[in-house]
C-alpha cells in the first residue's frame, strides 16, 4: 500500500503549494494561465518527446496494451454516448470522455508501479497508448471543434502537426522507431525543460482550486459523476473482465492491468481544458473526485489481486 499512499501524497503536496500560491497571489492574476501555457506549449511536448524517444515500442504489441486500449475505448465511448444524447457539445464531451478513461500514468502511475507492482516499466503500455494515440486524437478533436484548423480538408488533416502536444508525441515515436540516438547536447536541455511539466500542471491545478466552489455542484454535477463512475469503477471492471476472461491473464499480469486502469484521471487533462477554454470545471472536479475515490479502489484491487 506504500506506493498508493506515496503517489497520492506527492500530488497532494504540490497541489497544496499551488493552492497557497493562488491564495496569496504570489504569481499575480495571470499565474495559472502562464503555468498552463508553459505546460501545454513547452514543457509537456518536451516531456512527451524525451519519454517516447527512448521508449521500447515493442510494448505496443503486448496483451496489456490491448486491454488498456479496449477498456479506454469502452468507458470513453459510454461517456460520448451520454454526451451526445444530452447535447453536451463536442468539446465538453471530449474532455469528459478523457476524464473517464485517461489515467494518471505518469506522476502517479510510476510510483505506484514501483511500490505496488515492483516494476516501473509495467506502466509503459498505457503511457505509450495515451501519448501516441489518445492525446493526438483528442487535441485534434478539440482543435477542430473550436474551428482552429481552418475550413479546408487539407488544413484539418494537418491539425495534429500544429498542436505542440501531438507534435512532441509524434516526434518522440519517430525517433524511437528509427533507432536514432539524440545527442546529449540536444536531449539534456529538452529533458530539463520537460521536467517542468508535471510541477507546472499540478501547481496550475492548485491555483485553479483557489476560490472555486465545492465539486459536484452546479451544471457540471452529472457529467462529473458520470466521468468519475466510469473512471474509478467502470474502467478497472472492464479491464479485469477483458484481461481475465478474454486474454487469460492471471497473477501479476492481471494485477498490473487492473491497477493501471484504476488510476485516477490525469492532471494534464485540466491543462487541455484550460487551453481550449472548454469543460474546465468538469475536468477540475472529475480529476479531484476521481483522485480521492481511487485511493480505496486501488487499495482494494491490490488487496484482492495482489
């Protein structure tokens, strides 16, 4: 249980620092916006590039990845279906779908993988799937939904190449696939910049909490409840059913895929919502509530399957 508690403690401390910064106004009225833009346009693309450029792409063909992909599609599709029926809009529904299936595989998934699963590399399949496929597709939809890609078909098809998050991911995959080694003189400063991503996202999230109303209130209550239910309960349940019933995974392999699926919604989803100016309250509340709810869920999963 140490890995679960350690991961959540680290996140809580940094978010708390952001909350204090916002409360005291040390970064000024534009502090959250500056941190968000820094993370989205500079630090996160750098982090995605350095992560993927040195990744083992053979994990793409693993059973773990198939379970991750199918469970993500299942819960995200469920949210999309409800969002379409309710008329929540493309951008808002996209953010909600991400909150339903996009797990915190980085700053929370890695320590949990180390302390609970015993191997940090076990989080690689979900990390690669989200960075290589989910993120570029999602940000492209968000770009198109606000008309940022222009009106021509050609410009719309090139939308991922104008988005820094998608561009960083695709560039990292290209380097890994080619087998090229990026010189240290290039990789070291990019790595240094990328190391700002997680702290910037968490600090911006903490600042965003300052002066905000309690979660699960207002017009976003139902979308938040749906996203949290799908994330905390639906995704690990689907992952367990697929892993054990379809792919025949047992023991540590089964524990691996269920634990990673039970991770809460990632904090960088708030950055996407803030950058595109859509579903910010939905993202903030879903991330906060799913993080709290996932603690007993992860403890229970580790106890039952561990």
